[in-house]
């Protein structure tokens, strides 16, 4: 019975550490860019878009599609990095297992 109590304490501690790590992800900022930096976006570790910065040289009224593509590429770059950050930070607890809804 003592082993069961010890195991439950360890599980509770791990849950607390996972919650703290998830909270900390929200305070981490990741930057993605495209077009050599003419479009830059920032997301947090929870994959929420925080900002988009577009330099004037990226704006060509005759080629709006290019700007749209640059924005999409920059956002996807940042989101990919945020996913990697979450996997690295939370992977300590999950042992590399993908647990749906965890992050």
C-alpha cells in the first residue's frame, strides 16, 4: 500500500510539472519570417499569433498574391517552430508519446 501512495504522489507531482510547463509555453515567443525578413510574425508557445510585421518593400499593389504568400509562409514557419518547442518542452513528461489534447 505504501508503494501505491508513493506512486500517486509521483503522478501528482508530474501533473503539476506538466501544467507549469504548459503555462510557461504561453509566455515563450517564437518568430517566423519569409522573404528574407520582409515579413515577420510572432507566435507564442500555445500557437497563438501575436503580431505580423510587413516591411514596406514587401508591398507591391500589383502583386498582392506575393504578399499573401509571404505572410502564409512566415506564419507557418513560426507555427512549426512553436510545435517543435512544445514537443521538446512537453516531451520530457510524455516520453515522446503524442497525447491528443495535451499540447
